[in-house]
């Protein structure tokens, strides 16, 4: 259903201008954007894979998203998803939190990392004035081994 507007005849006897909305380019752009969002959405999660220990403690629910420090199996420290040496951890945390010591910080440590390494990271963060530092563990599945 095209809408045609006709004005008086043009000089030279050409066809009158046709005014209609072509939605094909808009649909093409929207489909491309949909595909881009479908591909990038799973990548927005904290992506450092670690094997978390299991615990029976209840889950902690927070209204705001906390900062996550991850220590992988090799002892490498990550702040969110970027690798950070221990000496740069506190300055980066201070910059990210805008010096708010009540920011919730979670520490995720692989079960194969030495306990001393995790405590070193937690101690460094706590000594910088961040009071809300917590460990993250995985809840064991029913019927599974609780190691």
C-alpha cells in the first residue's frame, strides 16, 4: 500500500515524485543489532574460570553489584576480569570505588590455591580500609561429594 503524492506536472514530463516509507534498511539494522547483542550478552559476566570450594552457608543477596577479586589456580589475581598484581590492587580498588570503604568486595579463590595467598589478598584489601570483604564459595549439589 503505497502513498503517492501528485503535484502538477513537472517540466519535462517526468514521473511525479513517490513518497513511501521503505522499512527494509531499518529492519536490516535492527537484525544486525539483535545479533550483536545476542553474541555480547554472555560475555558480560565475570569470566575468570575457577573451581570454587563447596559450602552449606546461605547465599548472600545484595542490591548492588559488588566488586569481585578472583585468584585462579596459578595464584594470578584478577580484579573483575583484568589481571592485576597485588601491589596495584589497592590503588585500582580505590580508583574504582571512588574511595568508598563501604563497597562490597567478594574474593573468589580456586580450591587449589594455597590458603595463605587468599588471606594475603584479603588482608591487603582489608588493610586499605575496605570493611566489607567476603569469600565466595559454591553450594554443593544434593547427593554430590562435599569436597
